[in-house]
């Protein structure tokens, strides 16, 4: 499957809003209403009350990402079996490249990791959030 490409992907200013295909809104709503078991667990048991606002099934460009945190410029993807085929790997690589072109960090976990190593997944997300929030915070000015 060929990925669509967007023109100006490197607009990374404070007032920049990520583009999305409005035709994906209904599909995103359907995905929110019918999450996979791994998505449901990660949302219900961790991300719903995360220290930064997280959106589920958020359209960005021509994609729907599983979880998106605007404050951290972070995309969290939960990968099922289709992601491990040769075609799935190429698609994910290209998709990640496009999302990174918007200045987003993309982190991927497998269904198995979320369901069987949940604490480790949460710790990794916490570490990414700590690093990202430290980078995004303005540096205090020092008085001489």
C-alpha cells in the first residue's frame, strides 16, 4: 500500500496545527469505540489519567494514530500482527518518517508488550515523557 505524502511537513511552530484528512474522523471515532484489548488496557489503566492530555485514535495527516500527546509531541502506537509482515514493516517505517517530519516522536509497543509487560511499557512512556517535557520547557534565565 502506498502512503500519501503531504507537502509542508516541517512546519513546527507553536501555532502550527497538524493537518488531517477530515474523512478519517468517523473512522477514528469508530476505533475509539472499539479498541483492541491492548489499547483498552493501556488507556484504561494508564493513559486516561496520564500527567499530560492524551488523545485516542487521533487523525494526523492521512493516518490515525493510536494515542497522541500534543504537549509532548508524542505518538504512541500499539502494533498487532499485521505490523510484522514485510508490507506492514515498510508501511510503518514510511508512516513513522512522515510523522517525524512534523517534529513528532513515535514510540511503538506490541500488543504482547502491553498485555504481558505492562509495567515496563508504562515505565518507558514515563521516561519518554520526562525527557520530552524537560526538552520542551523553557530554560530559566539566570540573573547575574
